[in-house]
C-alpha cells in the first residue's frame, strides 16, 4: 500500500478522528435513549432493544448495499468516489437520519425514531469502511496501528461523554434534573448532532484529506504455500471468527443496554441518575484499550511496565473529570480503581499473545457477569460495569486471529467481520426477551454464553493457526472498532 507521507499528516488525521468520536458518542448515547423510550412508549424490555437492533443491523445492511453498488458499477465504490467524498456522503446520510427525530418526536412515533437511528447507522457503515484504512494511509505504514489505536481512544472518549451530554440535554443538570421527561426533549440534542455531522462534512470538504483513493497493490498469493482456496469462508479461523465478532459485540452492547432497566427495576434508581454508570461502562473500554495500547509504543521494557499501570488510571481520570464537570457525585466511583487492578493483571498474564488474551479476558468476563448475577446492590452494578474492562481488547484479538493466514482473501474476510457488528442489536434483543421471560438480573446469563464461546474460540483457533504454521506470538493486534 502506498502512503501519502513518510510522516503522519496531522492536518489530515485530526479532522478524520472526529468521525471515530461520533461513532462512540451515538453508540453509547443509545443506552440513555432506551429507558427514555421505554417509559414514553410503554415498551417491554424486548421492544426497547429494537433501538439497538435498528442501529447495529444498519451496519450490516450498509455493508451489503456497499457490496451491491460496487458490484453494480464493477468497481469498489470508495475507489470510484474517493476517501474524502466517501466520508462526506456517510456524514450526510447520518445527518439525514437525525432529521427524522423532529417529526418522530412531534408525532410521538417510536417506529420513526428508530428509523432515524437506522439511517444514522447506515451512514456510520460507510464511514467505517472509509475511515479505518484512511487512518493507516495518511502516514507511514509502520505507525499505522498506533494511529488506529489513537483513533480508537478518541472513539472511547465519545462513548464516555456521550451518555452524559445526551442525559444533560434531556434531563438537565445533575442538580436540577427532572424525572418527568417528554420524548420531545430528544429531538433538540439529535438535531444539534445532525448539524455537527454537516459541519464536519463541510470541514472535511475543505480539508487536505486526499480526494482520490490510491491504487492498492494486493498480494494475490495465499499465505500457506500450496493452498488455493476460492473463498474466505473456506478458512475455519474466519468462519468461527465471524461468530466470535457477533457474540463479542453482542455481549459488549447488551450488557450496557440492559443495565438501566436493572438499576431501575431492581435497585430503584431513577432514569436521570443512571447516565454516570453508563458512562463508567463505556469508559471501562477506554481504560482497557489505553492499557492494551502500551504495546504499540516503541519504548523500553521498563517504561512499558510503568505505562501499563499509569495508562488505565489516566483514562479513569478522564472519566472522573468529565463527571466532575457534569456535577455528578464522584464518591461512588473511587472504589472502581481497585477493580481496574484485575484488568491490569489479566493484561500482564496475556503477554501480548492475542489468543491468550482472548481466553483470559473472556474467562474474566464470565466471572464478572456471574458475580453481578449472584450479588445485589452496588456490588452487582460494579461487576456488570467491569464487563467493559474485559471487552476492551477483544475486538483486535478476534480480528487479528480471524484474518490471519487468509492471503488474497484478507479484504473479503475483513468485510465479513465488519458485517457481524449486527450482533450488538440481536444479542441485546435476545437478552431483553430473556429478561421479559424471567427477570433482568438473570438475563445476563446471555452474556455468560457469549463469553463462553469466545473462550472456546480462543482455544480452537490456536490449534487451527498452529496447524497452518502461524506463530501466535508474532500476530499483531489491530485497533478497537
């Protein structure tokens, strides 16, 4: 792949990462919309999960549309319209989705609301297809993973502050918040978000981002000598990895999506008081990813040991800072600093091996969910929020393991994995259905099953890749989605 510069072009990178911020902001803010919609439209737990279904399935539909258009014009769509125009079109599609919130709120229409979210997700799908490779392209290839890791950190910043900002826009400040909220209060923050999409699109139009996609020379040989497979589906590490991405995104999203209902129904929390805990859950992913990113930096072994302990607490400090600005009581969260130690220990035990990390973090995720299920009060809340810590590094682990050894089918495999993001909506719906059949506390058994498959995949894929002569310790993890 050719690069535009031997050094990272920060003038191009900075406007680019705004779209990574938007992805995180909207995804995490959905967890605030769910309890609001549930009360306003009198929805069951299963019905309220349609919010996540529409948003995450849009990624799959968007990918399928992209593939169909590319096939129709007999050329890759982004290669035809260019990186810059691809991002701009994606942002304008998302902006169009936010416009639906205005008539939806006035008409008190839940179907129109989630249709708006679906269109926002369609735009995000195109942005994802463009932005990830572009982050690598705007500088030297050897530092591409560091730029993606940094972009992932910006994404996690969006997930951390998104719930707080949307909650403030709907309910007001923490001190003056009202519990009685009309669905019409949702339209203003999302119209502002749409305006932000358009503003960034204009900014990108006049930015120095490349308008034309460079020609990428792709290796046409299979990685394993003598093997000439016709499809990426013929690689077991990919097929099983697609299921792994599905359940990973599923458990990550459904754990947070069902947390508000648990805190309201089982612990007596008011909807307006839940936002800091949703923010903590998504901040936990930022904490874990900042810790995992230490390996990407070219520093001494001693410095890495220090950073491995320093980075997660810097990320935790960001969470405390934004909640302090929002005037939330921080005294409930200091104890979480002790829970972070468990994640650091898991990170050290993994020794940078993606299969080992996937296994250890999946087992830790199972433990966190079981503790949450068999305890009550704030212990259960902290256990459920700590799932974010153990989900934090799973995407790059699964992605690296699933596409390794695919050779000329790597791009096809990557696209198939992106499509499986729809698990975020479907697993949330399944957990909501289990909650309606039993109770919200027991419904977290769905997450346990997801983590169990991830642990199985970690063990199974190790054997598959070793049989293909691939050294697991030399596989480099990518960034989070």
